[in-house]
C-alpha cells in the first residue's frame, strides 16, 4: 500500500495511517483495543452492528458526535473516543 492509498487519521490525539475508503469503525479496529466509547458503568465498548442501529460506535469526529460505522475516514480527521481515560 503506498501513501496515496492511505490517510492520516488523528485518533485520540495520535496519528494513525489507515487505508483510504474505510469507515472510522474499521479504523478503530486497527488500533487495540478497538474501543469506541465508555459505557455509563465505565466499561469499554466497541462497534457492534456496523449499520448504525446500536449506536455503540458513537464517537466525536471533528468535535461532532457521529456514528463511526457510518462515517468514512478523511485525511486529518480528528476522532475522539474518550476511552483513553477509562481503566
């Protein structure tokens, strides 16, 4: 894969190179532990349904709450999961 086939995604403050044309949910899966949010009880959650019904993949994308499974990655997109603070 050459650089023209990849995008730089900023995931929780760290740059991640991802293939062009994938969803944010797929990009999350490339970086362990693959979490998209933290539940109200403090458990890390990951994308589940992949079609926008369950909302388990809800993340902040460029400061706006969106579903990661329904959003294609774009160069320099900022994705914040809020999971880095969870233990």
